[in-house]
């Protein structure tokens, strides 16, 4: 590999590592809003009566944020986690707008979905490029694609 290609690859990996960390922090920031008394109402969220429906998505989001931050330490080994997270974010965006969730839960949900869209698309497109693995390899967590020398 030429020095230019190695340098470019290194910069791409640094960017993707940083990007996955930011996605994890983005999750954490949304959780802070959900769980801070008065904050959900301040950003236009209509909170459910039962606290269970506040805590369940918050804990799921917290888990995803932790997994993203930990995965960013070694994307070669743990790249499947942020890749799947990108797919889940994309599904979230589709669900938010097809089920008209902003009308039911408040405009903050639309803001989250709009923020999730670039995170999802860049992760889904960027990880295969940076890791030199196909989409199928990341979906199945194949660290060494079939036919590659380990």
C-alpha cells in the first residue's frame, strides 16, 4: 500500500472512530433530556403517564450509547455493533415519520429522528468502506471476510 493510501485510510479510521463516539454521546444527551425533571416538557415532549415508558427507552438508549462508545475503541473487532445501530437508527427515522410520532409525542421526537438520519447513513455507508468489509460481513460480524487471509 502506498504511503498516501495508508495515510488516507488512517484518517478515515480516525474519523469513523470519532463519529461512532459522537453517536454514543448523542444517545446520552437524549437520555439526559428524557430523565431530567421538566426537561422533556421544555423541549415539547408529551411524556407518558407510566414512568415505565420513560425509563425503558432511556435505558435501551443508554445501553446503545455505552456499546457505541466501547465499540469505538476497536472498530475492527466491534464494528458490527455500530453498523447494526445505524440500521436501527434508520428504522427509527422511518417509524417516527410513518407513524406520525411527532404529532403524538411532540416535536422533539422529530428532532431526534432528523439527528439520527445522518448518523445512520454515515455509519451504514462509512463502516464498510473504512473497515474494508462488505455489508453482509458487518451484519454477520465477520471480522475476516470469506476468502480473506486472516
